[in-house]
């Protein structure tokens, strides 16, 4: 009759395996150094209950799989690009609103120009706000995506990532006006990113 229970270990076979292991060795075959190595390295079988976590400040808790998934999602390049796009649009919209309110297109009554209504002024302010916000959103998304890709490829988080990302972003934006403008944009954006990154790391 078939059974699902494991077969009992034969003492003779276990003794043969132990003697063969002692004879052959694990780290240094046929040497006393093998016993020393096994003593310092310890058991090769590791279990979750035997994990030792040093305590520094407070209680250390092992993260669950759900917490690891959420943390990985927040640290992904897609999330960073999306957040940079949203924040860039908000910053650009604020700048566009400020610039349109400071320098409105006011008609000259002495020149016979038609006086703008409040609806037309608000329409121009909305168009300027949306234009600035869209441009800043594109810049933020491209910069964050390129920087995250470079950092993932290099495996190092330093000021060079921002410099490279600034050069790529400035070059892509400047290429719309030509090669010369792309080179100037890459150099300027790289220098600006380097200065900002240096200030943020050493303040």
C-alpha cells in the first residue's frame, strides 16, 4: 500500500554518508582545515527564524511582500516621471499665471484699439498658464525619466546622473530649433542641473 509519509532514515546509510562527507570534506578535501572552515562558516542551511537583524534605533521589523511592492512602485521610473510631470505642470502654471498677470496685453485707447473684456483677458491668462504648464511638465517628465534610467544603468546615485540627464533633456528641447541650439541647450541645462544638484547635496 502506497503511503505519503517519508521513509525512515536508515542509520547505516546515514553513518556512511557522514563518513564519506568527513573523508571528502566540503571546503578542503582530506584536510583538518575543513573542520575549521565549517566551524567558522557554520551551517549552510538558513531559515527565516535564524535571520539576525542588528538593532540600531528602535524595533526593526521585516517588511512584508505588500510593503515591498508598494515601495518598489514608488521608486519606479514610471512613478517618478509621472510625479515630475504633475509637479512641473503645477510650477509652469504658476509661472504662466504670474507672467500673464504682470504683463497683460492692455489695449491703447489713444490708438483706437478695442478694449478687451474680462472674459478675453481670462482666456489669454488661461492659455498662457496652460502653455507654461505643458512645457514644464514635458521638461520634468523627460528629465526624471532620463535621470532614473541613467541611475539604474550606472547603479550609483551621485551628481553625474543629474548632469547627464540635464544634457540629454536640454539637447532634446534645443534640437527643435537646430543642432546649434541643441548643443547650447544641452550645455546650459547640464550646467544648471549640476549646480542645483551640488547645492542640494552640500547645503
